C-alpha cells in the first residue's frame, strides 16, 4: 500500500517537473516571435517616443504598407516571389530526380550498381566548405550568377534524399514488380504505377525539406546574388538590416521579418503531420 | 551479340551528371585551387604549398592571423553550442514521454517552428529582443547592455539565436527513437526498483545511442559551418572576436577588392580537414564506448 502511494507521488512529481520545464521553455521560445509580431504593428512615432510596451498603443499597418511600397532599395515582394519560385522549382526537380534515380539504383540490374552508389555517397560526405568557391566559379562560367538557376540546380547533386528514398525502395518487395513484368509492364510503368505510389509519403517529406532548405539557405545566395532585384528573401534581409536598421525603423524591420517567415509557417500549418512524420523515416534508418 | 543497355543511363544518368558537375568537380577543383594563386577571373597560377605555409606558419601575415582567429572563434562556437543542441532536445523528448503530460503536439510545434524560420529573419527578431531601447532584456530584465559590442554578451546572443532555431530537428529524431524503445525494458527496470531518473540513464540513453551518435556527429559538423548567426548579430565584432572562419573565407574570395580565392580555398581545405578529423574521432569514440 505504502509502496503504490509513493510511486504515484513520484510520478506526479515527475509530471509537474516535466510540465514546468516544457512551459518555461515554450514561453522563452514563443515570446520573441510574438513580440516581433506586435512590434510590427507599432507606429514609428511610438517606436521612437513611447518606449517599451508589450503591446502597441495603437495597432497600425503602416509598417507593412511602407515595407511593401519600397520597391527600390528593399523590394520585399519581389524577394518573396524569387524565393517562392526558386524553392518550388528546386523541390519539384529534387523529387522527380531522386525518385527516378533511386529506381535506377534499386530496380535496374547493371554492373557495379551498388559500388557506384556507395562511392558517390562516400564522396558526398566530403566537407562541403571546400566546394564553395569552385561552385561559384562553375555557376559563373555557366552564366547563372544572379539567376534563379544558381540556387535551383546545384542542390540536385545531393545524396541525402537519394539515400533516404533508395532505402525505402529497397524495402518494397521485388515480387510486386515481377508480377507486373509477367503481365508485360516495362520499367517506366512499374516505376509510375507501382513504386511511385508506395514511396509517396517519403517524397512529400523530401519535397518539404527541400523547399524549406532552399528557402532558408543563406551563405550561397549571399554569394551568388549581387543584383537586388534577383535575390531571395533571406539574402535580402541582410541588406534590409542595414537600410532600416540605420534609421532605427524597428517596425519596418519587424514587418519585413514577419513577411519573410509567413510562407514557411503556412507550409508547416498545412503539412505539419509530414514534418513530424519525418522522424519515423529518420528513425527507421538510423535506429 | 550483347546490346549495350541504355536504360540505366537514362535512370541514373541525369543525377550522375549533376553529381559530377556540382559535387565532384568543385571538391577536386577546391583542393587544386588551394595550391594556387587565383583571383576567380583569370587562370589559377600554381604556387605549391605557399598558401598553406603562409596560413600555418607566417605569424606576421594577416592570412595567418585570420585563419587562427577564425578557427579559434569557430571552435568556441562549436564547443558552446553543440551541448545545448543535444541536451535540450533530449530533455524535451524525455519530458514529452511522460504519460501525464498533455498538449504534446502543441509543445512540440512551439519548439519546432523556429527551426523553419530562416536564420536571417530570426536574427532580426532577436535583434529587437536585445535592442537597448525597446528590447525585452533591457526593459523587462533591466539588463542595460550593448550586447553585440561586448564579450561575453556577443557570444551569448549568437548562441541564443542558434539554440532557438536549432533544436527542432534533433528533438524529432529523439522523440521517434525514444517512442521506438521496447516497453518491456522499462518494465524490467521497474521490477528492479529503478526510478524515473535511473530508467532514463540505464534504459533510454543506451537504447538510443545510435541516434545520439548520429545527431552528435551531424550537429558538430554543421556547427563548424557557422556563418549567418555571427554575421547578422555582431558582424563578427567586437574586435573580430566573433568572426568565424567561414566569414574570412567568404570575405577573401568574394568581397575584398580583388579576390584572393587561392588563399581562401586553402583555408576551406584546412577547415574541411578539421571537420573530417573531428567527425571520425567522435565516431570512433562513441563506437568504442557503446560496446
């Protein structure tokens, strides 16, 4: 009797400890974002004269209007459009290429297939920092500096997603395609009708991570875009930090930051289960 | 007569071409360029080991100062940030395993979302938090400090930004691994009279040692490439005390008057070697301990 009592007391204590830890952490994690949002609705006069307040005295949208109207030094709508264009095309091409290539490395029979795959995988573990400067030179030779292609194509060389999708295709029983082969189906039919539907959930995760990865990339766009009109929003924010920061236009800095994070937040809201599901994919391989 | 089979070329060929052009070629050229004097425009001129000699041994040269200072600052960042990026998500995952805790999805989403925010937008938002007039720290906590201009505060704001946006990925891996642990292991430990803490140490941690190893190696290697956080929060200051090696490499190759890409490539190769050695060292160390 005493023993069960002490156990339940113990588990209550651990429950409260867990709650306290989680709530404190979540408050610290949420406050900057919320404070950034409320500040984006403060007027410039309030920012310079009233001083610190949690909430704006008057909620105004002037920062957003001013941010959107600036189409010369910090054209944020153009940047957002550039980012959406780059990330969407990039993620789509990654999904197409990765699924076709993974089919080749799992279903086609040719000499040295697995050796080739693991050689590429080994080479890809080489630290990427060495690639940076020559990659710029290659993009320059191709005439892609200051074009969307500079961010769309190089990432297609990646091995991480290919490894993930290949693992899943290896797990699909060969009997499925053998049955189809007996019925006279060719490789493209098997790929399209049998394999593709089965790896769909993985491909969605690959799309989402390629999209957000491309959207949030910073070092590479800062290097390959010098033309203000052509850069994606992450690189644009670096310019904007100087432009608005020098005049202490905190409200406009915040409205720009909020505009820049809305697309990925929306993506998370609509596809939350896939982002969280990705953990099962990861654990399946690494566990 | 055996016909050449074109099909594999169609399926794997396109990726192979991209891999060669944007993966293999830049790696090889990056190593080659480190032995040259190169301005990114004309052809590189072979100089043998000169770049390495200057960087490693010529104490009077700015390149040597930049390399050692950048490497030191990168190490400071890695050593200070990696433990937090492992331990905080691990504790969160453990707390979320507690059966009495509700709203798990909400907690997880709040901690995960900053990882989807681009670091440059996050830096603007945290810049406001640490702003002297309007910021949270000065007005709510009364910490009237010019954060970016003083040490150790400059490092602290860089670390906070990094940890805020960096725990989501590892959190998700740990949660998945912990939920996959065989429940009978916990029951056996319970019969032996283990409390929650002992169960965490003796059952949970050993059971997830492979995901732990994986995240430890990947997080460390990722942190060595640090760039955006110090650039946006401190611009490398005060007195270049937060200027990391990636910032010097980028400045030398892309923003100084005439590009010094050969020297920058040599620094990149040295950083790459450091990352490789440390990854291998971590891997061997953890493998040995787990047996």
